[in-house]
C-alpha cells in the first residue's frame, strides 16, 4: 500500500483524532480508538439498492447510511462465490494469492494476515457472526477472531434440517447484539471489530412477513428490505450507546446475483456485472459524505480500514487504500479489477473463466473470448471480440501481466486443504452450492475444454436438481439430472449426483450402478467412491465396500467418514483388529466424532477389552450425553470391570433416554 502524501496524511490523522474524542451523550469512554463494524450482505447486487438508483425496494436504513457516508458506485468482487470473496475481502488479496478459489477443499491458511488478526494484534476485541455454513470456521476465516459464531451442525443432516444450515438475519443480529451488550458498553476498555454476515438475499428467497407479501412479485428484493431492517437494529443500538459516531462502518457484499441475466439464475458460473458489481458504503467518523465513481475492488477494503486507523498494512496486501478517494483526493494508483471463477473447471471439467476490467472494457478469457464496452453496453450483451481484435489482444496481454503480478512468486498461496466432510458437502449442496470435492485437473491432452457459455443449461438443471434434493424431492432431482445428462453425457459429476439421489431413496442397486459409472469416468473421484462404498455396504457387499472405502481414503486421506465406514465394513466381516484401527483413524481425523467413538467402544467390547471400551464410550457420552446405546454399552464395560455402581447408573441413563442413538 502506497503512503499518502504528507498533507493528506495529516488531514486523515486529524479526522481520526476527532473521531476518538468521547461523545458527550455517553459520558466517558476508557478506550479511544474507533470501533469497526463490517457488514457483508451475501448475494447483494449494487443495482438492487435504492441508494444505487433502484426504485423497487425500500431500504431506508442503508439509504440513510449512504447519505452520511462515502458511497463507491463502482465496486467489484474478484470472485462471485461466498468463501473466496470473503477471503479476499478480509486479507486484501486476490484469489491468486489467497489460493481460495472455491469452497470445497479450500481453507485460508493460518499464516494469512487478515483484518481481524491485524486489529486483534493492535488491541481490538474481535467477533464475527456468520449466517451460513459456507463460512464455517473450518474454512479458516475465523483467524484473528476472539469470537466466531457459526454453530452449524455438520454431523447429522436430512432435508428437514435445511434451515439449520443457515440462519435468518434477525437471528444473527440477536446474537451479535448480545455480544455487543457484553463487550462494547460505555465502559469498554478496548475498541471492537465486529463482522456481521447476513445471508438472506441468497436463494431460496423466503423473507418473513411483512416483506414476503410486500415483495411477493420480486422476492429477492424482499430479502434485501428485510436485511435493511437488521442493519437498522445495529445502528439503533450503537446510536443509543453513543457509539455510532465512534465507529467506522463498512457495508458491502461478497457478490451479486444473476437473476436470469446471461442465463444465470444465481452466481458463481459467469463473471459478468450482474454477479461482480457489489455495493460499498464506508462511514468514516468525521469524514464528509460523498460519492466516488472510481472503479475499485473488494480487496481495497482491508487496507483502507487499516490506513484510516493509522495501522500499517501487512506485507503482501495487494489492494490499495481508498482513503484518498474518500477524502476527495485523487488516488495515486488504480485498482486491478481482476475476476475469476474456477467453478466450471473444478466441478464439471469445463473451462475456468478469468477476466479483467480496464479502460471501459471487460475482457473474459474463455474458449470463445469475450470483450464488452461497459460504457455503451453495461449489460454486456454484445461481444466485440471479433469486431475489435486489437483491443481484445491488448486486454489479454494485460490480463496475463496482471496474473503474474498478482500471483506470489516462489511461494505457495496462503490456502490450505480444507475440511473433507461428506455431511458438510451434502449441506452445502442443499443451499445450492456445487458440493462435491473438486477433481484434480490432469490436463486435457490438447483437447479444448467446454466453454461455460455452452453449458449454462446443464448448470441450471443442476441447480434445480440441487434445490429439489435439499427439500427431499429426490425423484424430481433425478428428472432434472437425466435432462442434464442428455446435454453432457460424459460428466462424472452428474452420474455421482444421480447415484447420491438413489442412495437417499434407498435404491442401493441403482445408486451403485450410477456411482460405478462416475468412478469409471473419473477413478480419482473420491466422494463418488465413498458413496459407492456406502451403497455396497447397504447391499451387504462388504468386501466390495472395503475396497471402495480404502480407495476413497487413498484419494482423500482426510475423509474421516470413509475411515469410520471402513471400520464398519471390517467389523461386519469379523475383522475386528482392522475395524479398531479404522475407527481410531476416524477419531484422529475428527476428534469430536461421536459415531466413531461409539463404534470403537463396541468393537473393543467384542475384543474383550473393557477398559479401552469404557474410555471410548465415556468420550462418546461426554460429546452427546443422551445417547442410550452408548450409555448401555458403557454400562456393560463397567460391569465387566467390576464397577457395579457405575454400570447401574449407565443402564438407568440408557433407559431414561429411551433408545436414543446417534445418527449417521
């Protein structure tokens, strides 16, 4: 991040100093640094806010905030997916540097410096409250937060629990306000950094009343109006406590929503304005409101906040501070408006898309490249690549140059391998996310990958199928998937999805057939191999299940569920020693894995090792005290050990819980 000119820096510091003076209405404040409130509204298009010129929605709170803040009219996300976009927002780095391109098997490294970790190191209390499982702490965005409220159950899942994978904005704000009451009162000794993530504009659009009725013909806007009310609750509390004038507020979004433009109903598949253009409103204490028309990136937010707080940005931050623009000055550098989506490649084997916006043009590198003049064609409807080949070639050269600049040389990106959890993958799919472990690209042997423009129909059918599956409508999902396969018959991912639906329908022979087809097309497809083993187990084909689970673990050594089910298959064939080793591996991979502790205890009992059984079962009932079967087996172990009183107690608890068992 470049330094501000001396005169401008003095002005900025004086503004911050003014913000640090205690407001009269709240008495004295022991802490003097400004607070920071970051609000991200998931899937919020800038052009669907009233303050951005959209007349069909009422957002009085955000409008009022915009009128008293710096409003950036042209802000763009580098990637239209929730996890990687938030990773870029919080680190000030593009996906090329974070290494987080997708939301499965990507985890932000503990080495990555984030806005939270920097502010924490400078004495801030840090807390985050997120509203969807796609930002679960296991993906790494919890780095630097003292409190990270996610609380999503990834052990059990069925269609009836879809609501447990996300929470409404009012519920998230309720918990956040509770934290504020405890940590940010008038006598707080340290400032706070609070991040609140609202998920409501994400499909399905089901706003509560009165918003559902008021916006019944355009329900996406109803969700936005509902979240506007939640922002109002936060503002009202801060105003009542005299903290609003002491708080730097940022309201933005991770990405937009297709809403049918370019054939894309949701987001993540293309990189057009509909999903890249996001709102950015920054309320700096004592800074005069203004509108900034310059093109800026989401990665610029982190260095801007830090410079406003007089905190140096960490080495490697790729965004640049927008504080000069916020103060009405000319910026000394331009934002790089790079964008990407690897979703088509990682999940379907189609081409990724990478693009650049500059000089009033948007260029998209694809099998059939695209070039748009945003001044005359803001909706990107007329591809000029053939009409203006020189412009297209120049933009491509610039894209290649920027990619070299944005990709850290000589070191690995900050991402790590993320969680391998089949239950989590099912839950993400229920929310409309492409949820299968990305397959490793092994090259195409010179064959050009399919252009996503030619596969949007298949993708939309997949989304409809995912929605059906999330509601338990597996037959409807299968109909959509069969239609998709008529367009693309070589996709192992579609075979896998059909197999998954058949598995949920308990039609295990059909599930086995489709999953075998998926693994034949892609032998390294670990998740399809895992579910193939599950189907074989249900068919009592235990030897085949053992082969499949071992293959799944060879491809994905972190899949604790595969280790658990491998143990079950070994146990079913009488191979108890191997079963014990598999269950031990499962709990090593996932130390809070209740099912595996319970199974391990049962296997130890069968091996006449009551002390080892008791140890495993004690852990199981500590993790979930109402498991009747675990209490009963623990009682058996105690009985063998001669601990009659403890055994009686466990048998009573087993009876009290009425046969309650853990669910796979």
